[in-house]
C-alpha cells in the first residue's frame, strides 16, 4: 500500500472519531479536574450506531463506513465514583469499519477499534488501546495516563513485525486529560452554550494537544430520534499547532440540545471530499 493510501485511510478514521497525531516530549498544563454532573447522559450504558456517506463532485451519498460507540461501567480498584458502594471505571469503545465504496475509492480496507478507560470522578482518561488495520498494515497502540505522577506513556507496535522496536514517547502533564474518544463524551457533559467556547486537552500519539471547541448555533434537525433541537459544536482540529497540523479541513458535530447531548450528525470536510455521519440507532440502558 502506498504512503498516500495509508494517509487517506488514517485521515478518514481520525476524522470520524477525532483521531491521531505525532510524537514529542514536553510538559503541558491541562484542564483542572472537575467532577462531572450526575447523572451522566451515557450511564449506565449506551450504544450509538452510525453510518458515514461520502460526497464529492458528482459522487453523492455513497456509504463508505459504519461505526459503533459504546459506553459501559467496569469495576475498578482505582479511585472513582461508586455504584452500589463499589468503585468503577467508565469504559468507552469505538469500532469503525470501511464499506465497499471506500475500499474501491482509496484501494484500502480500513478497520479501527478503540477502547478508553476513564476515571469518572475527575473524568480523566487512564488508558487507551487502539487496533488500526489498513489493508495489510496493522498497528497496535497503548497509552497509559498516570495522573498521580503526571505522566503519559505511549507505545505503538507492528504485530506483523514483532522483532521491530516499538515507537514510544513519555509526556508530562497536569490536570484533566482526554483521548480522542473520551473527548466526545467529555463534550457531552459540558453546559454547552452558543458563543461560549472552551478547551479540551487531548493526549494522542505521544503529544498533548489543546483543542478549542466552539458552540456556534442552534438548529432543528430531522433525525432518527425525530425532529430535535440541536447545537452545532466545532472542535478546532485543523491547522498549525492543532491535532491535524498538516491538513486543511473542518469538523462539525450536532448534539441534541438537551441533557443527553446525543451526537446525531457530524460533517468532516477534507481535501478528499466531505464525509457526512448520521446516527442510525441509539440503545440506552
């Protein structure tokens, strides 16, 4: 597979789930930990199913991927909230898989699995694991976050070449930190107001990135949940000193304007075209 093919596959996955970046070692002042509001909109369990369409020139509404977001609770011996008097962690998972047209267009099959473990009191990520498959290219990534000593440890391996030295990095940080998946859920816990921006600090690929988030408008939309009022939220991912510093584009997500803040739609504009992502089913328990 060529470098351009791998890049296109990586960009697509990154944008649908707000993924990836580079390596560095530096000290970063992140958000100060704050307790999330209770009850959180995605607890005790939630599954959201999406489909992504590709639009470019005469190519309109072509299905290219489907993915699932899942939130659950897991017993934990670490500090955190309690359920029935027992500590637990929040487990967020995502599964993204390319469909037929994406394979033909970019000549690559794509599959990505992510799991994030989050300490619920401070809503700070503790561990991230990623399986990234692009055709024959496979990478496994693990990141651990130790807030007690303020260190994030990142490593990436090639399962097809186990003798190869893994890429790795260590970053010092303080305060509240997210990964690319937990950031979605963190946004949902915020008191979103039009014209009231805020920052998220995301640890990704051995670096910590400050991501400004804009809340730009209210809009009524027709969705699988019916006609609902939504908020337009724009994480600033593209451009110099951003998560995608070498890419031009725009990421927009619409969340229901209620206590649940369910992501019902998203749009990713890139040099390759526009990806429209829509909620197809929501299972809440």
